[in-house]
């Protein structure tokens, strides 16, 4: 079930956080985790019409946002980072990851995540340049 849901995150980024939280407990799920997965499927049934739409007449300005928490996981004390990139008003890239290394401060957690995030922005800018959109 989790694999199917992970596939859907390619067109439904609003599902990514909930699905990834459920995937963490895939090896030994409890009744609470199974209930959470069922709720995701119920949500999908009610929102089947939602998705990503890209129209031809949109601006090509690249805007990006990122956020990181410090030691936010209750069990491992690892940080979680998230980022989104918009081309005009259209979402083109998103990410939410739990970091494997534990940062000793919130500043370190921010720097670790932002270095990868900046690399993603530079790659996106080079792609836009290659496509002659920027």
C-alpha cells in the first residue's frame, strides 16, 4: 500500500508528508499506522479531482522556499527539512527529508539542508537556461 501511495506523490505533493511518516513504520506497523494509511486512502477518494495543472501562459520566474526543524523527530532526534520551488505560480519541485546525521544546533541543521537546497536551485536554473526559459 505504501509503495502505491509513494507513486502518487509525483502528482500530489500534498500527500508526501503523511505518506512518508507512514513509510517509516512499514516494517512493523501497528493498528494506529494501518488506520493512518486508511485515512490517506479515504482522503484520496474525496479529492480525486486534485492534482498539478500547468497552463501555457505562465511566468518563468523561479521562486523557492525552504524550512528545517532541529531534532524534530521524537525518537531519533534527527532534523527534517522541506523545500519547494515554483516557476511563476506553478509548483515544479518539492522535497521533504529526514536527515541521517544529527545536527548539534539549529544553525547547523539549517546550513546542512540549505547546501543541498541551493544545489537544487542551481540545477533548476541551469535547466531553465538550457530550455531558454531564463
